[in-house]
C-alpha cells in the first residue's frame, strides 16, 4: 500500500508519495499537466543543467552571506548527486506544461531540497530547515533558471554531437582509404 506525506502550498494540503523526493508543487503539476508522454526524467542533460544552475546559485548565495554553510554544502551535495545521474526518476513533470517552466523549476527545487534535508538528518518535507523556494531557489527566477539550464543542456549535448561527428568523419576516411581502389 502506497504511503503518503502531507505537504501544503498556497492552494492547500496535498498527499505526496512518502518515498518521493519531489513535493507538493510537482504533485500538482502531475495532476494538472497530463499532456504528453515526454517527461523531464527522459532528459538527463536538462536535469543536469538545472543542477548546475542550482549549485551555482547556492554557492553565490553562500558567498554573499545569504545562505548558511550547512545549507550550501548540502544543496551542493544534492546537486552533485543529480549530476552523477542519481534521482533522475524523481523528475516526472510533463515537458509540455504551462507556466513557462515553473513546474520544471519547482520539481528541481523540491528534489534538491528534500535530498538536502536527508543529508542534514531531517525528513523529506521538513521545509523549515531547507525550503525549495526560500533556499534552493534563492535569488533566482524561473525566467532565468529555466533558459539557463536549457542552454547548459544544449551546450553539453552539442559537445557530444561534435565528438560523434568527428568519429563519423574518421570512419568515413578510414572506409575511403580501405576502398580507394574500388572506383
């Protein structure tokens, strides 16, 4: 039997699976945006782009004295785990959704906050200690974090594409040398 925790936002309380790293806003997005079969978890480069943005923001906020060292270190560790490919299954948000990326940004904020909470010895959803909005998303706007994460993802994908194209060129050259006397 599925177990749940109760989380709340401005719209009220909602059940979230107890084992989920995402929170109430992601749960609402799952209920409101059942549009396609393309989900954020299918795009690891984009998740990594979000992790880079969140980690950089946490470091900057720490250096500015806006975030404690404990929060910074644990947010950064959670981001590093995402960059290592962990918890990508915790990004179930539909890629086609309203709000110009708000649901995607909040999905990342909630996963990072809940993992940071665990690293600090707290339970998922105890946002008084590490809030998705007040700590993980500090000094950020979805209008900045979302397109920056997309650009980081595209840069990383482009690097891999270039490497593959170079390999393809070498394969063609090798085949041309092998078959040079056929025509």
